[in-house]
C-alpha cells in the first residue's frame, strides 16, 4: 500500500468538507503528535515506575540511610533528585525542607504537563469548528436552494446538508479521543502528585527521630 492510497481518502474528505475539515485534520495530526511525545516523555521520566524509589524511601524510614542511598542510586525515576535533596539537606527546618522539596517536585510536574493546555484547547475547539463548518455548509445549501428558484430539487438541499453535517462529525471525531487521552494524562499526573507528597513526608519526617544515623553529605 503506497502513500497515495492512504492520502486519497483524506484528500476526498477535505475537498468535500472544505477548509474547516482541513483545519480539523491538521488539529488531529497535532493532537496525535503531542500525545505520542508525552507518552515518550512519560516513559523516559519513569512516570508510574517508582518501585526502586519507594524501596529507598522505605529503607530511609527504617533508619537505614546507607541502604536507602544505595537504592536511590539505582532509581530511574524523575523524582529521584528530589528525594536525594531530602536525604542530604538536613540542616533545614522540616517545614522549610518540605516546601523546598515540594517546589522541586512541582517544577518537574510542570515539565511533564507541558502540552496539556494544547490538547485541552483542541478538545474544546474541535466541536466548535465542526459546528462552524456545519453552519457555513447550511448557509451554502440554502443559497443554492434559493438560486434554484421554482425548479427546486430536493437533492440539492439534501446534498448540502450531509456535506455540512460532515464537519460536525469530523469535529467530534477529533475532540473525543483527544479528550480521553488528556483525561488519562491528567489522571496519571494526579497520581504522581499524591505519590510525591507521600515520599516527601516520609523523607522529611521519618517514623522516628534518628539524627545519630543521619548520612554524611559526602556519602553521595
């Protein structure tokens, strides 16, 4: 199957639906590109893959700092640098340290959430663009009906209506999967925020005070 065979149906849809359909198809390509990039970014950052990091924090909470640091060195999670900061910056008040770690984690969340606004805009604008195309198509259909005068052909109106409604269908076809993908991304990030909050609290305030086993700054 060559490229021309794949492109030909899309070209037919664009020629039938007009510039609005062309814009919607461009939006669909953009949304798919952003979604694939975010999936790759999530994979590279280790989103949802925190087994080693969780083990490290559990060891820290069990007053085993050396084992916790060793486990942390094996973690590929994007939150590992945040936890490392909590391990070695111990000369700060717990409230201030917690605020610092939360700020560092939030900076990483914002990087992962980059592109969400674009997906949200596409999900919201695609149905409106489809409706706009339908209105334009209906106007054109009724103008054709008026120009026909007394020689009214129902097929003229019917043909204009189905072409007009096609833009609404394309708009919904673009908006629905985009909205679903965005909802999944947002749910993942909500889970990451909850997980990061639990980690930070465990690092800043372990189960018991253990200043005697506090790691040295050169242990990294």
